[in-house]
């Protein structure tokens, strides 16, 4: 399939070279927001007890995301790594993985603590209910009818139904911090 690629250099504009950049094959209905545990809530350091998003799917740029969340951070965490996999739905049954593009996409983050400084401090503090830096202290977090946003505009290729798997480790103890699979629908 790749033997035509050298020809593309002469064409103007962007051709979707990758399957994940293409629009979905069918007009797929938006998926609901769901969050599923792929770890063990009895031993993981972070347990999501409740996650309800009340905003309708798909999420549009400029929208605010509203919902209620309950999360237990069971143990202090001094260092964290995370593996993130993002899949896009192409047909009823087919989801394809989006590669790691810089720091976005299906990427490994060996040092999550250093990335926390890039998150807006006030928003982060509101969520974690503590300063956004490691160690992250054990805490029960409860947020009712919280409003996040506005959602930034996204490239059109990020329109559609997505499934995101986040698998995080507490690296100083080599214990799993959390593993969750989230589905959501985004409109660019």
C-alpha cells in the first residue's frame, strides 16, 4: 500500500496517510461516557468509586463537562508512571490505536510527577484537593456537580468515539496505582 507515498509530496494539502486520521467508516452513534476498572480495586492505590458525567455526548469544543466524582487515593504515592492507550472507533466492531504523537496519543509516561507541573495548578488542586505535586497524599475526594472546561478545540481527526486505557504504577513500590478504561465521544 505504501508504494504511492512518494507521489504525495507534490500534492497540496494534507492527505490522511494513517487509518486513524480518516473519518469513521459509518456514521457511528456517540458512545456514552463510561469508566471501567481494569485493575483490582482491593489492592490499587487509586480507586474511582463514582464517575458520572452529566453533559451529553459528544463533547464539543467550548462545552463544559459537568459531573460527579468520588475517588479514593488509598496510599501516598511518591512516584508514578503511566501507560496510555487511545483507540478510535472506525466501525461498529473495529477500534484502532492512535500512535504516540509527541506527548499525546498512545504514549508511555515514565515520570507522571514531572508532568503534573504542566497542569493548571488551580484546576488540578481543585480536583486532587492538594497541591499538584508528588508525593500525592492519600485522600478521599468527593466532587458533586463539578464543572470542567471549557473544552479546547481539537484537530478534526480527533472527532469520534474513543476508548482510553490508563494503566498507572507507583514506581517506588512497583504496585499498580490504577487501571481504568474510559469511553467518550468527542466532536471537533
